[in-house]
C-alpha cells in the first residue's frame, strides 16, 4: 500500500485507530490502484476527538499569541522543506498533476499558516471612552471548531481552515473528504513536530454521517465547510439548531465576461485556467464564459488551437499538464453533462469525449453557442467543460451573469478599466477578478454570496469568522440608581 498512514485518525497528538469503523479505500485516480485503507470514525472516535480539542483549547487560547504564531511558523518551514514529498502524496490522493500540486496545494496552505501566524499577535481590542466610565473589547476565540473538507484541494482546505482558527486560539477537529483523507493527517503530524500541544488539531475520517455527528455536537462552537450547495444547506441547518457559527465555501457557476477590447491571448489563457486547471474541479471556476460577439469566432478558433496543445497523461510525470477526474462517479457525471450539452444543441468546439490516458480522463471540452437555459450553463459540472455564451451589450452581460442561484466568483476582461470596475461592481459574486482569474492570494478575502456560501477565508476578514467580541463596561464612579 503506497500511501498507508500509521492509522486512520490523529487525536490528542497521536495516531488513533478503531477498526470497527467502516472501511474507506483510498485510490490513486491516475491508475485506480488502492493506496491506503482507512476506517471511518465510530461515535467513540468522534467523541475522543472533540473531547481532546475541548481539553487542549483552553491552554492554547491562554498562550501568548506570538508563541502560537511561532509554532505555526515552524510548521510552515516543515511544509516547505518537505514540499516535494507532500506534493507527491497530494497527487496520489487527488490525481492532480504533480506540476500543479508542487506549486498550488501545500504552498498555498503554507502561505495561509504563515500569514495568520503573523497576523494573530497583532489583534487587539479597543478602548471606548464614555466620559468618566469607559468600555473595552476583547477578541476571544470561539472554542472548538470543526472543519469539513472537499476533495479537490484537500490539504489547502485543511490549512486554510486551521490557520485562522488555531492562530486565534481555537482548537479544531478536521474531517477531510472521504475521497482524499491523506493530506490532513500529514498536517496533524507536522503540527506536533512543530511543537503544537496535543489536541489542538485533530483529524477524524468518515463520510457525511461523521461530518453530521461533528456538526451537531453541543461542544462544537463553529463549523466551517467546503463542499457542495446541498451539503452546505444541511450543515448550515444542523449548525443553526445549536446556534453555532458557520463558514460555508460552496459550489459555483461563475461568469467570466470577455469584452471585445480585451487582450485576446490573456483572456483565452484565463478562460483555460478557469476551466481546465485541476481538470476543471475548482469551485471558483469561470464556467460560463461570456464572449462579446465581435471577437467570438476569433476567440473560439484560438481557444481550440491552444486547448489542443494541453498535455494530458500520467499525473506523476512533471511534463503532464492535465490529469484524470477524481472518481468513476465524477467521470460518469461529467460525461453525462457533455452528452446533455450535445443533446440540447450546444456547438462542440473541441473535446467532448473520454480521454484515452486512463479510465478517469475526460478531454478538455469547449461548447459554444450555449444559451442561458441549457443545463451546462445552469448546473455546476465540476469537470473540464467550458460553456461559451455570446453577448452584445454590457447591460445584457451583467444581467445574464447574475441570473443564477450561485455567487462565488466572477471575472471581467477588458482594456477599458473604467468598464472593468463598473461591471465588477454590479456582479453578484464574493470573489472577483479584473484581467485575471482564479488567483487566490492569502492576503485577499475569499468567499461567496447567494447560495454559494457565507463567511470569508483568508485575509484579515477570516479573523471575524473565528473570533467573537466581548464588551466590558467599566464603571468608574458610584452607581446611579433610581431605587
Ligand atoms: P460534498 O458536499 O459532497 O462533500 C463535502 C464534505 O462534506 C465531505 O467531507 C463530506 O463527507 C461532507 N459531508 C457530506 N454530507 C454531510 C453532512 N450531512 N454533514 C456534514 N458533512 C457532510 O462536496 P465534494 O464533492 O467533496 O466537493 C465538491 C464541491 O465542493 C463542489 O460543489 C465545489 O464547488 C465545492 N467546493 C467549494 C470550495 C469553495 O471554497 N467555495 C472549494 C472547493 C470545493
């Protein structure tokens, strides 16, 4: 077994096993080979993880913030030192090309840990003068936070949740996706090596039922989920019953609007990144590409030409640019959307079939003449399928771009910067780009509006979602009472 961890769970600073839990087989999407066999958490494992987090959190919160930051910073150094080994594991877990996992996944996670390690010690409350009396505020951690991850960026998601949570004095129980359970266990091990007290960060494995058990436990103060909209609705409802805080990073069907004055090569490059990176399995992808009529055919011809040069193949080969989908189910789902696109009359520009590099490959696919009502323009596909829609006016593009339940991301390409800002200002999306796409530096808030979620990850904004403000009124004189 190529990637078998020492045990399924990591609780209270130690590997933890309970073979009574349902077996979870981890397969390498590149070949279908089983690389690890784990067990889902039993109720006893869930209980042990939350109890351990609850115990550890109080001392961790009392620690000087700069010392918490120093521990997180040591973890960053370990992650960067072991970059190649961690990227290799991420590729085995996800099937994403090693040329992606070496630069995107753990590196982005390390950036988040580094950023919050430095930010947390700078957080202070305020003093509010009240004319003699005064008040002050203290920013406090929430307590035990649960993180639940999706399978597309498993280690990055674990780091993006752990970094703001732990730096501000919370403890975390993290449940990775059952499809990609390996990276989070590495993170737990690295934290201990960096000097983090046992129990501050715990990992338990399992499917939705384990996530649900964590989300409803009364000892848990917050749930941060990265996943699909239907799961988000369930987790949000469960959290509401216990008045828990939530962050919801959910799915999308984001618009990318390309005006006819845009730099064509940049716009095409961005559209490709926004649909084919990670084989299209990215929440913020710009999967509805609105192209202004004047440049439509030139755009499509050059897009087809560039898409034809994408090198699909063995994810572990450093030359490979495009890997398989994550699972057979996902492959069936994406192929059925491609069939729907053809059936509903979209014009196939390139791709449109399974790839021959392995059972889970799908060719990078572009449909043109897509209309707003077609299924491929309405539903999240989560695969390498770009829908190109054409438009004539700015107003029309904005109205059509907003005509969706989703609101995660949006992009605009234009040489007219005034127009770029004007259009972005009217798009209903949480994370936007002008003349760029899908760049998510840790300094910038990342998150959604509408059905795509709420709360923000990264940046100073994430602090709001992992802390709460305590107000303290200080009376400086005798109490003025009518009684
Ligand atoms: P999913 O919703 O099927 O699962 C996400 C996680 O939730 C998994 O760990 C799963 O086990 C858990 N889960 C399932 N049911 C649950 C329940 N009832 N209670 C608690 N937990 C439960 O999503 P997925 O297929 O793993 O990931 C793909 C989806 O994630 C896509 O929709 C994608 O857009 C979204 N996503 C969003 C972001 C973002 O930041 N907005 C990032 C990556 C992926």
